[in-house]
C-alpha cells in the first residue's frame, strides 16, 4: 500500500489490536446528519454525477447546459448579464464561452449599444444541439424523480424556487 493510500483509507482496530480497513458506510457522520447544507451538497453531487453520466455522449456539463439554455431563451444577452443571472464568475464564464464558441454552439456579436461588450447568440448548430441536450436533460430529471419520487421532486423545486 502506498503512503497516500494509507492516508486515505481509514483504519479501525479489531479486538486483537490489528488494524482493518473501514468501508465508507461505516464512518460515522455525527452532527452532519442533521445539517441541511450537508444533505443538499450530497444530493447535489449525486445530481451532477447523474447529469454528467446522462449527457456524457454529447460532452456537456451542467454549467455549459445552463449557459446555453439561458442564451437560447434570451438571445443577445451580454456576458455580464449571463454571469450575473447564473452566478458564474466572469473569468470562468469567459473560458466557458470560449469552449462553446470553439464547438460552434454560440457566437459573440459586438454589441451595437456598447462597444465594450458582446451579445451572445446560439448558432444554428447550437440551437439544434441544445434541443438534443434538453431531451437528455429531461431523461436526467426522470432519474431524479425515480430517486426521490415525483411528489418530492415537485416539492423540492417549490422549496428551492426562492434561490433561483
């Protein structure tokens, strides 16, 4: 076993004093059990993993999907408006837009009203791709419903609506 493996593999002493590897499910969470933030974060991790798996064939990540969806629904938005609405740091958004532009899914057009900014538009290829992404995202939403139930999914959306 490597030193790093020894550091990441929790050990528990057996009755005879020997150490044995502890499975992740055996590690107590103590007060984390009652923390909403911890539970939401764990569910978010599951959701992102399922989204990435479901949309793997089209190589779209959750943030890319969000950006394309917002631009598709609001052609001509500025980069600043998209960053602010989705809560994405501007520098991170620029990198993300660069990658989507390289894939020919969106284009930046110089703003007519402000020469310092760009209006964002989906390309024809981007519009077609987004329709396919939305079908796969709907499949992902069905996975969430299977995991927590239809009524719980709807209730969760109601609870979280105030944060969007």
